[in-house]
C-alpha cells in the first residue's frame, strides 16, 4: 500500500520529497502531469480516489509569478480551484491533505515577521491565487495542513540561487535590497513535510497540528542583495552586487518588502524550526559544483 500520494513530484520540493521518502523505504506515488493535471481537476479527483495512500501532499502549483499577471485565470485554476478539488476528494476518501502556500499572500507592509493569524493582502496575481487556494483548502476540510514557506531554492530548476550563480561571470549585478525574507532549502522543507505526513496520517480532525503553519528556512532573515552577495562569495565570483530598490526596477509584479514568516507555531507544535538556511545554501552550491553546472 502506498504511504504517500505526491502532486508536483518533479518540482523543487516534490522531487526532494520523493527522494527522501524513497530513502526512508516509503512507498510513494507521484503521478505524471497527464494523470494529475491542475488544469483538469477531474484528473486530480480521480488520482486521489484511485490511491490507497492515507496522505496527499500537494507540491504542484503554477509558480510562474510574472506569468500569473498575464493569465490570472489559469493561475487561479491551478492554485485555487485544483486545491479545492483536492480537499473535497481527500475529505471523501478520508485522507490527510498537506498543501503548500507562500509568503506572497501578504503585502509585506508589516514591520515584524508574519504570524499565521495576520490578515492576507496579496500584491499580485500569483499571491491572490495562492491565498484563495489556502482558504479553499482550510474551509473545505478539517484534516488539512497548509504550510506557508518562502524563497525556495534547490540545485535543480530555476530559483534565486541558480540564477545568481549563473550570472556570476558578469562584472556587476543590480539586486533589490528592500525585500527581506527567509530563504528555504527545498530539501529541508521536504523533510518537514515527510515528518508531518507520517505524524498526521491517522490523526482525526480537531488536532491543533492541522490548519495553517509557517515553515520558512531557519536562521536569520536576509535581503535579496545580501543573499546574492553570499552566493557569489561562496562560488568565488568577483561580481559586484549593486543594491537597488524594488521601485527602481519597473517590475510589473509587486512583491512583499517584508516576506519574513515567523515560525513560532512550528516550534510550539512540532518542537523545531527548519535548519539554518545557510547550511542548505552551502549544500546546494556544493551539489551544483559537483554536477558541473
Ligand atoms: N519557489 C518558491 O520560491 C516558493 C516560495 C513559496 C512557496 N512556494 C510554493 O511551494 C510549492 C512548491 O514549489 P516549487 O518551488 O517546488 O515549484 P516548482 O519547482 O515550480 O514545481 C512545481 C510543480 O508543479 C507542477 N505543475 C505545474 N503546473 C501543473 C499543472 N497544471 N498540473 C500538474 N502539475 C503542475 C510542475 O510540473 P512539471 O514538472 O511538469 O512542470 C512541478 O512539478 C508551490 O505550492 C509553491 O507555490 C514556492
């Protein structure tokens, strides 16, 4: 019998979840996109109904943030309507649902880290879709855990770490200094999701561990510019990081200036934070070096 059904098994978080679960000798199903397509919710419902796994993890999402501005309806379909269908299907089949959300549900105006009870006020289309998705999941089903995280990176795929590293041969890079957040290594987040899946599989609704939870990388917050400097220094690049303001970039996507999620609830309910993200950064850069990328 399968232990886990994972949507988005090829993504940054999903692929680490598949790997960690396999290392733990767990049986994981990770259906390919045609069999679990967020654009065709009936495939999602069918995949859940067909699975014997007691826990479903949704690591799939429309993650193209600028693209969401151009096609908000499609982003909402993937990030809000499909998760709602997941929650309904999990309720019918009595499976736990673990769904991932984002710091982009906030407007970034707060001057201290965001806690779970802070009101959402997304600044962009991606954030609006994700906010609608987490609300739909939580309103639909009591055995759901929605895990908000931020600034996810890994050695695979395109993310801030791989993008800055790839640009390290340029003489200078303009990087935003007035956005701060907690970077999150995808493998550390996957480790927590696996722990949660195993702990919650037989737990009834009403347990305080269901609901909303912030799980950002552990350690100290950092600005985008400082994060870029750390990456470049680690790979021996002499590129100069020129700090610029977000407003100066004419980016059509507005992003929260303060993306820092507070993980106090994670500490209280699960007895831990995620590991310091700087350890994950060193591990990720070493992997990229090893793979010759
Ligand atoms: N990346 C970040 O900085 C960040 C920050 C905060 C929260 N999050 C959240 O964390 C979660 C995981 O993000 P990630 O960075 O691992 O994402 P990712 O690497 O972009 O992976 C997304 C996954 O979703 C799948 N997917 C996309 N559209 C789909 C569709 N229409 N039908 C089925 N599958 C589809 C992709 O499949 P293919 O492999 O076929 O493309 C991929 O496996 C998401 O919920 C995201 O919103 C991410």
